[in-house]
C-alpha cells in the first residue's frame, strides 16, 4: 500500500507508519502536536461535526449551538485544527467555512497502519 500524499507543511509529512520503523525524537514531537490538537474533546467533536455535516463542510454558525461555549472559543478551537493542518477554511461573506483535509486524515490514519507497516503486519 502506498503512503498517501501528505502536504509538506503537515506534521505527518515526516513519518512512515509507526509499525514500519521507529520514530526519531523530532518526528515524535511533530506528530504529538497534531495528536494533541485533535485529542481535545471540543476539537474532536468539531472534527466529527464537520466531517458528518452535509457536504463535509460546516460554517462556524452551524457549529456554535452544539456547545455551551462562546463563538470566539469555538473559533479558537477551529483555528488550532486549521493550524495543525487538519482543516481548510474559506471565508464567505461574514462567515468562515471549514472542511477537513482528506490528505491529512488519510496520513493520520496511515500512521497507525499495522497491516502494511512493518513487523506486526507480516
């Protein structure tokens, strides 16, 4: 199985699946930042809501009511996901629309691929 194309600015651009070869300290630090971004319960819910929203994208206005948080707090969490390379964003009028980056999600999934990764996949 080929590795998916990973954006060069992604924290996952550095890494083969975990089971293929041991990570270096630098690689582990890069990837841990991405995993920390998605490990927050609010951000994990936001990713789920965006991915499951019609068309795979959602406006901040579609997400606010699901949380007992202010709009600036939701925007902050979305910014963290965007900066981690998990979301694309597009401003339309006064609202910002978010869409998951399929290549980043595929790369994150492949990070945990043990079937084609290495010794445990033999």
